[in-house]
C-alpha cells in the first residue's frame, strides 16, 4: 500500500484496520481518533507529519501535553496511540522504523476502583423499584439495575442487549463484549424475575408501537433515539437519580461502580478469580486481580474501625 498523502489519511486507514482486523469497539476507535487528531494538530503547528516525525518530536509532543496539565493516564494513552499507529505504519511499509517504540510512558497510577457495600446496593435496588413516573418505567429501571448487579456487564453491553437473548426465562445471558467476543453470564433469581416482568411489558409496548405503524425494536431496552436503544448517557443519569432516591450519595454511584460491586462482592463470598474474570470479560487476569486489593483494603478498614485494639491507648502511656 502506498504511503498515505496526509496524517489524517494515516489515521483513517489505521482505524479501518483496527475495526476490520481486531474488531476494535466503536468507543475504542473514537478514543484513538481523538488522541491522534490532537497529535496531528501539534505536528501541523510544528511543520511535521507522521511520515517525517522522529523520536525527539514525539517526546516534545509529550512534554507539551504535560505542560498543558494533562493527567498521567491521558498522556500514557496518547503515547500508546502513537505507538500503535507507528507499529501499523511499519507493518504496512510506510516507515522503516517506529520512532516511539523506545519511549517510556508516564505510566498509570493504580487507583483502586470505587465500590459499594451490600447494604448500599440493596438500597439502590429497592429505589429502582419505586423510581419512575409510570409502572413501565419502574419495571424497566428494576430490570436494568438487577441485570447490572447480577452480571457485572459493561454499560454498553447492557443497554444494547438484543431482546432475543433474553427470551425464554434464561438461566444465563449471552453478552457481546469488547472486540465482538461473546461470553455467558449467569442470572440471579431476582434478575430473572425482573427480566420476565419487564419483557412482558416491553412486548406490549412494542405491539402498540407496531399498531401505529412504527417498526419493531430488536433491543431489550428500546428507545426512540438514533441508536435504537437506551443510551449510556441516559442510563448514567438514571443511576444517579436512583441513587439519590435510595439515600446513597450520587457522587459515589455510577453504572461502573455497580460493576465493581458485583466483582468485589463475589470475591468476598469466595468466588474463583478466574470465574469472575470470565464473567467480567477481562482479557487479562491481572485486570481482575485488582479486586483482591479492594477486598484487602476493605478488610483493613474494618479491622481499624471495629477491632478493640485499634482504639486502645498506648500500653506504655496506660502503664505510666
């Protein structure tokens, strides 16, 4: 393939390959695109391009990112995108080198994921049953929250579930995850009950829509929007609303927090780490292992808060 004429052409062909060859998710492609367009803007300002930039130029770009106050994780992600596009360019024969390959990134600070305790999740689930103007809204909200906590699905996986995968009172759901990889996740009895109740109402609404000449929806959580299903942004706001109704600080609750709670609570109750990895759809067990650190931190906090020796006076002072 001939060398693309412009840096934007490099990005376009790189993203096409990512989508076609490794099945990169749409959100991943959008993130790559945003990061690489920022790189191109800097290169254009400095009369550079992907075709002629050298290692020193990539390093100068990263220094400029740092000077802008961009976070460590953002700078690490930008460097990763640069390395990926140059690796692709090398494979395509556009360049004979990868000027970014030996540059060490700033790394990522390993922050433990925020989670919720079981009592807080119970309050949120109870609140979902009472949140919504209509019965249909409350049944949908209950189904959404029960499925999320029962399976630990990613938000994008949950809102885009096809209704066909949820019919027949299933014991497990087939989920289409990152990179178009499928996995099975088991359903808890409360989740199955909420799912059955919602599908009945959802199908009635779908029939009413068809009677008015509107097309049938293939999604479990249909919407009139362009995507055809409930959007991630709308669900994010909905979770915040339900958290407030349940008396849990909305600052502590996001859809992803409930995914973390699913994993942490399973681990606390003796679930195998490999099983949790499979249910979460993690490609690397190291990603799942962070929940062992969450659990360890929670246990340490529990001891410090409740163990009598944690609050006893210094024995030397007491003797004196």
